[in-house]
C-alpha cells in the first residue's frame, strides 16, 4: 500500500477556514514515525506521474518534515497532485498560490492554472476565480477565449454567476465573442434555474428580440412576465412595449406603471404618453361617432327638405363647419342656397375655397347692400358685417367638433415590424391563462 502522511494530510485540510491555516510544525519526523525508505525518491516519482509521491512530497515541504519548510515547493507538488486527480491538493495549491499564507506571497498565474484544473476536480471557487481572472485580466493577461470554457465548467458546478456571464457574453459579444444566441439560452436557462436574475433576463432577450435566431415570442413573453413579477423593471418595460404594439393598451399601461414604481423614469414617461394618446384617440373616436350620427340626420334632412334646409341645420343647430362643408359638397352648386346661409358660409370659410365659392355666388345674385361695404357688397372678409346689416344680428359662430384631423399617432414607444407584431399577437392570444377573449385576439 502506498505510504501517505494521513494524519498530516487530515490536519492540513481540517477546519472551516483556510485549508493550510493549521501549519503547526511537528516535533520531529521520528515523532511521526519517520520518513519511510525511498522518501528521497518522491520528487522524481512525482514527476513520473506517481500521485502519492506528489502528495507526500507536498505535505513534507508544507510541514518541514526532515527538511526546511518550502511553501513554493509545497505548492508545486500539490499542484502536480492536483493535475493527477487529487481535489484536496488542488485546494492546497490554489490557496498557497493565492497568497493566503503569511509567509508566501503566492503566484497569481499559477493560481489561475490550478484553478482551471480544479474545475475538473469539482472545486467551484478556484474554478470560478480562474474564469473571472482570465475574463477580466485580473493578475493575468486577459484571454476571453480561454475564460469561456473555464466559465462553462464553473457553470456546470452550479455557479450561477458563471452561467450568467457566459449567457451574457454569448448574447451580446461585448468582449469580442461571436454572438451565439443558442448558447446564450442554454447557459441562461442554467443560471436562471439557479436563481440568477440576469440569466433569466438574457433568456428573455434571446427569445423576445427578432434579431436573434432564437426569436420565440411566446417563450419570450413567458420569461418577461416571470421576470417582471420578480422585480425586473426592464422586463416590465419590454412587456409594455409589446402590449402597446399589439394594442393591448390596458396591459401596456399596467406594465409601464410597474416599471415606473421600480424607479425607471423612461417607463413613467412611456405610461404618460400612452395614457395621453389613449385619451386623444378616445376623443377622436367619440367625435367620429357623433359626426356619423349627425351626417345621418343631415342626409335625412336633405332627402326630406333639401340642401338649404340641411345647410341651415348644420349652421344654426349643429354649428358644425364639418357638416356645413359636407352639405355644400353634396349639393355641388351653391345656387340653391339662401343668401343668409351663404353669408354664414362666406364668414366661416373666409380665405378657403368654400368661402370663395360663396362670395362668388353672392356677387352673382346681388344682395340689396351694394356700395355699403367699400369696394363692393361681397368684398372678401366682410361677411360678418354684411350679415349684421342684412339681418340685424351677428352670424352664428361655429365650433370645431374634431379634436384632430385624423387619429393621433402613437409616439415615443419603440416600433416593431408588422410581421413581428403579428407573431407577438399570436403568442399573446395562445398563451395559457388564455387571452382568446381579448379584443385583439378576435
């Protein structure tokens, strides 16, 4: 059976703190039973691949058994034992190289090398530390290409942050890595399952954004909903944008407001814009409904009493410029309208084609007020005065019933292509918890 310093090994690895903290010198090699025959051959045997020789020589130098304490040497032999498959020696070598011992400054480059090997021995902390140092260039030359496979091993050892770092780098390539959304999803899901929020957000982005080959709106919405519920303000904003685009405005406002309460100023502004826009649209739609009802009444009046009666109603009852223009347009010619109605049309539409047509018609028929108003009875711009002189009162004023000439466009919320919007709408309408009754799903 190979000889090992079992008791020394146990002491060196004991305790909850630093593995090499218990470096109490032994009274003598004889007190421990002495070195066995052939101990002088341990260094050579270690180099030849004898793991027990590496372990024994490392502990001998660590404890100074029949030789001066040699911490760099102990670290070197422990490192070799680590490479040959000893997890305990990976830990000892890594901590020595980290400078944890007060009598040894350590060696960062060798620590990183040992840490990378320690991944295969199931040691999460040294493994993750090596990945981080390679990725950031902390104490060693930065090498992202070498860091990624080490991070992958750390992720396999359930280091959630390692999974998140991998997922992020594969998705955005910020450190020069070729974008690989599929890999981002794989590592993102691992990190998310381990409770790392950034990993969950990476998966959301990979599924929600059409720029990636992994674009899958239904899965993206599911992750966004979960992430928003877990406190991700960015996810709430993403939901707000998507719901706005598929015209689920109540849900959009709800999610913008959630993000707003999480101190996301842009979400507050988006919510404000959306609510203002919805108010404007509601006013415009109400106007269209009123106008349609009024046009129906005007059409009925045209059919029963003629265009002049309908124009009189538009001018005096509805006081609507839109309806007045509608009636004159339906008539085609202004010759059939009464003079008093034409005066009002001239007044209401001064400087416009409809007003000019009324002025021409008035000029052609005469008014009984010739010479009263400067150059002529029907001088443009004198319609109100003419009406006052002819009828003894001011002409009726009009109101602009329309809040806008057309439905106001939505602004300041990111736009998405129609095909993408349709896929999001389909995803929303087919998700569990079913949204099939929603207006946008009909």
